[in-house]
């Protein structure tokens, strides 16, 4: 009886349910970065140019030992951009 029930359970096929990928998972990595980086803010860089940054503004120490405000994760692959006060 046990053998019959084991054979019966082994012969039953389990349906495969595929879950469709989410919208962001189906896009290319470059497109995903554009979609995720839609929120940000414009800042005035020390050079006088406007820059669009996605990260927070931080206060860091510069090479002279002083402190300066920088915007992080800016458009154009710039990690830190010194800000004009």
C-alpha cells in the first residue's frame, strides 16, 4: 500500500507557475539607472555651473583641513561636487 501511494505521488506532475518579472527587472541596467534616478535637486557648484544631484549634501574636510559642503552622486558620473555657499 505504501509503495502504491509513493508511486502515485511520484507520478503526479506539479504545475510550474511562472511569475512575470517586475518592470524594473526586465529593463537593461542602463535604463534601470535612468528610471531610478528621477528624483534629485539642482545645486550651484563652486565653478558657477548648475549640477543635478541625487544624493544628500554632506560636509567634508578638504585638503587644507577646512570643511566644505559637497553634493553627492551628481549627473555625469561625478561623485562629489563642491558647492558655492
